[in-house]
C-alpha cells in the first residue's frame, strides 16, 4: 500500500513526466504547488472564455424575437385584467337580506337608498309610503302593458298635455317632453352597483310584496324582466307624431302607435331623447343585477 501511494504522488503534472525508476520518493514541494496553480489558471481561462462566448451570443448574435403574450385563464397563474367599473362590486353572498317586516321597511329603504342618485329631488321620491309595495306594483303594471301612473302620482307633470297645431294638423308638442326632464334625470343618474346591492338585500321583501298581489308561486324577477322588455321594445319615434282629437283626449293618428299598450304610449309621450336615456339605463341596471343580455330585446 505504501509503495503504491508513493508512486502516485510522484506523478504531478508540470510539463514532463518523471521516470518511474526515479530514486527520490516524491517531487519537491514547490513542484506540487506549481502544478496545482497551473490547473486553477487553466480552469479560470476556460470559464472566462465560455462566459465571453455566451455574452457575444446573447447580445450580438441571438435573433431578436418578440416576447410571447401572457396567457390568461385556468392554470396560467394569471387572472384576467380587472374591470375597473366593477372593482368595488360586492358579491351577492356577502350582502345580508334586510331583516325588517314589509310594513316597517320604509325607514330602512329611505336610509339605504338615499345615495342612489345625486339629483336633489330624489329624496322627495323616497318620502312616499309603501316604497317596496309601490315599486312592485309599478313593475307588475308595466310588465302587463298597463300604465303605472296610479302608483306614481307624485311624478305626474303639473303642466297640461301640450299639442302643436300647424298646417291643419295636430301634433305632439316636443316642448311637452320637458315635463319629464327631472324624472328622467333621476333615472339616468342611478348608481348601478348601489342599485344592485339594494336589490339583492331587498329581494325577500320584493317577493313578499309580489305574493301579496296574488302571485304566490311566481318569481318577481321574471316579472321584472318582462317590465324591462316592455320598455326596451317601445319604438323610438324621432319624427313629429300626429294626433287625432277626441272628445276629451287625443289619440295617435298612426294606427301602429295607437295599438301600442298603455305603458308604451306613456313612454312615447316622454319623447325620443328621454326614452333612449331610460332604455340605456335599464339595460345597465339589468346587467348589474344579473339579468342575461339574451333575455332582453336588442
């Protein structure tokens, strides 16, 4: 074992190979150190050379390619970009239903709905009695094609229904549409996310009020969708609307308009600009509360 070890130690690479029959047991100590330093220097030179090749390839020779687009979706580790309009949306499950009886709900509704619209007249709307029952009755009337005027007497314009007489004909006076400016301004200003929250929390009360009207097995939201459909299906008439004078009122001269139900006729009298604003807001509110776009007229 000793002779083999000594033989191995004599073979230290320093540029020449010692003779196996050399009489000395080992090379001098400085010869070993010189051999080790040579190896280290050789390795450093090789590493430096390799690093240089990598840098040249990376910055001078490597083809330029566009970065791959980020993939969104399941398993990608990335989420879809945030829709800022819904960034503050609260999930339905996080909204607790109002714990109050239908008969005592007005005070709570007045408080919770106070910031739905910034229009100054809106608080006066909330002072009406039986807000939940009134809202449900309006929805039921409109869904059936009936005028909801009986439940919205506080919104009835003070001015009389104006007509325009010209060229031997009688027309709907466009100036009369201004009677609805304030009401439409309130509707158009409603905050959709806050309306959604209020709707979710008041849903049990809405269902209760709906059952009181004689619909024990029905779903209020289905009726709400029907009411929205009625409004969205009302034609927008931009031309002057000709009227026929009757004993105490007027009728639309165009049979197609006269054959519309009472709810749509009422909307027609508001004028095309107001009607469009109401339709746009209803679409947005319907989307906010989760009504499918496919359920609404296009």
